[in-house]
C-alpha cells in the first residue's frame, strides 16, 4: 500500500472545493494508497499538494517524499488519481 501525504494550499484564493477534491481522490485510491496528513520525520511515496490556484510555487520541501503530485483545479483530479495509481 502506497503512503501519500497531503498538504493544502490556496485557502486565500480557492478556485474550487479543495476538501471535496481531497475526499474524491482519497476514496478513488483507497484500494492502493493511504492518504493522510504528514507526520514529522516520516518518508512518503508521494506528497499530494492540493492548491486552490496556480500562483503558489511552494512545494513543502521539508516533507520527505519520492514524488510531488499537484492538484490545482477540479479538472486535475482524474490525472492525480492516475498518477497515484501508477506510483
């Protein structure tokens, strides 16, 4: 089972419901991945960053993850799900 950490960015200018996106992604990959908030010092297969807009460049480099997956709009959800499944 893959370990995915999730961080939220974009509360200042959200263009879509980030909480709903998180739930949809988490449910869609529940058979192959555990998605949760990061724990200090733990390494992850990927860090899912759910942003509310395209303007923020922050990648949470302090979180140890082999890969970073970005979701910046509602239309990104299917691609994000596929990326997690393909890890």
